[in-house]
């Protein structure tokens, strides 16, 4: 294999101007500057983010930020902030670069700023821990503290006589104290006897005053408890009678209630025994017997027309409220009405017509939805079963 030297710069795939190579950038600064120049588009702006730039150059993000700051201070690049987007960086002309000798100065300023930030927290501690160069001792007196005196210590006794708070000698105070103690000892038998008699008197007074009060309170509490028991017993008996009556209704219902329970069992697919054991249903049937028939029809209509199938709670609520079926509104909206008409085999198909809905019944009759929506199902069945073939919709 012949060795051929590459002489054309185009074949080198790398061209670095001499002024940039000799400018004095360190490897990290040179690498990032080359990355920005390569990523700059036709407008001369590089929009690559700092993390992506650091990953491509195999350096850390923090170092990349410091290098970009240095390049901007040296005048090699210009940063253009964009709120919400990555910062644009544009290479600047060589005429705006700082002198190569200032690069080291800029690096030193960056390092000193970092050190100042790192030592900011320790400054206060250093200042607080600073002590005066020399402490001034407090003046010492010639008196020694009270302790075991030393024979060789000339300062063992004060030259001033000790004074009491009233500025009296201690000897006179001691004599007064002794006299007070002797007087107290002489009076102590009499004082002890007086204290004992006073204690006995107080004990008798407390017993004679408080014992009757406690006795009356106990008697009154017993009376109140007895009255409460007597007043509660009739209520219990009435509740027992009510429970017996409801049990009688549950276990021995009337023929009307039996018929209602059987129909409900079929409608909601529930055993009759479970319905008989339902206390809410029994209470509603007992309290509102006149509302049962209308509530049953209302419940049947709801089962047919409602989108979500109702349960036993709707029937109990209808009995208590006296709800009845609506004779003029067979369904809620068009979908419910159409589903019910198809289920009853009354409607063949329908289509939109001038902002309304044209309904084609199975016998050939044609009506608009606005004409039949308020009719009862009996009237609608009469329309669908007639032999009138005259179209109502042009």
C-alpha cells in the first residue's frame, strides 16, 4: 500500500485558523467554541442547550457553563436570551476579542469569585470566634472566701466586722434569735392544744354540714332514676306493639299487598320473601296504601323508558311521594322514544326532515316527531294500526 501525503486542506476535514490556534484557549474552551461555530446556522446563531453541548464535548454541565461564561467575557461569543427556549449563542468577530494576555486574568477572576462564595458562610464564624488579644483581669480583693482558715494566711480574718442587712453586729442578731426560739418553746404546748381543738371543731362542722347535703343528693338521684325507668317502660311497650303490627303486616299481608309484592318480584327479579322482609317497603305500604297503585304504574313506566334500570328504592320513594305515571310523555327524549317504538313494533324507520324527524310507522303512516312526542302510547298504537296510507310528510 503506497503512502500518499494529504496536501489539500479540504481532504484534511479540519481547518483551524492560526490566530485561533495561537489565541491561548485551554482544551475545554477551544472544544466548546468549535462546537458553537459548527452548530451556528445560516444566521450565525447556535441554539443547542448547555446539557446537550456538554454531553457532545464530554465535559460536565457545570464546567460547560463556566467555559461559556468565560468565552462571553472574552468577547468570543454573544448570548441572546429567549424566555421559554434555550439561549442562542453567536460567534463574534475577532476584532472584538480581548487580548490573549487577559484570558488568564479572566480565569483568575472566575476562580476567586468561586472561592469567595465558598468562604461566605465561614466568614461570620471566623469573626465571631475572634477573641481580644489580651483579657483584663478583674481586681482581686484582700478578702478570702469562707472556708477552712489557714494559720499561715494573714488574710484569713476580715479587718471589717460582718454586718447584718440592718448593719448590726452578728452577735446581737444571734442573741435576738435565741430569745425568739425560747419564747416559741414556752408557748408551744398551748399552741399545740389550740390547733388540735380547732381541727376537731372544723371536722365536726364539715360532717354536720356536708353529710346531709350528700344524703339529699343521693335520694334525689334515686328518685330521678326511678322516674326515668317508669317513663321509658311505656315507650318500650309501644315500640313492641308497633313491631308486632309490622310483623303482622309482613307475615300476613292483605290481598292487594300480596299482588303488589308478586308483581315487584317479577319486575326486579327478586324473591317475594326478600320483599316481605324489607322493613322500608312494609312501612311505605302500611303508611300510604292509597299511593300503591299509582306508584306501581310509575315504576313500570320508569322500567320501560329510563336508560338506567331503576331499583326497589324508586318504588318505595314513589309510594311515599305519591308519584304517578305521566300519560302524555311516553319517554324522555328521541332515543328513548324510538327504542320504545321499535320494541313495540310500531316504527319501521325514521329520517331527518327540515329540522325535524320523519317517522315511518309499520302500516305506512308517516308523522313528524314534533307531532307525536306528546302523545300517549295508546294513541301512537292507534296511529300505527290504522289503514290510512296517506302520507303526512311531503
